[in-house]
């Protein structure tokens, strides 16, 4: 096989939110038999937006910046 490949993580992985010296949303990669967890930062779009303190724009906010949303022209 040639070219690049990507690892797509399933969306149904358990999530945890850490607080303390390390904070933020994390994804549980593995639960070991001794109860230890292997975790990694949640890199979903939603988690990134929350980390940055962003929220999706409302239609009114979008139109105030970009102008009125026009109906589709059927080309795409």
C-alpha cells in the first residue's frame, strides 16, 4: 500500500475531564487490568473550541460579518 494513511478514532471512546495540575478533556485510549487508564488529549473539534473558549456563531452573528446567507445555486 502506498500513500498516506490516517488513524480514525471511534467517537464512542470514553471521555474524562481532568482538573488539577493538568486540566481539560481527555479520551480514554486503554483501560488496563489493574485499573490504570491510558489517556490522550481530546482533539475533537468540539473539545478544541471549548479549550479556546469559542462557541459556534449564530446565523445573525455570521451574517453581520459575512453578509446575508443566500440560497444554494444548485451547483454544489
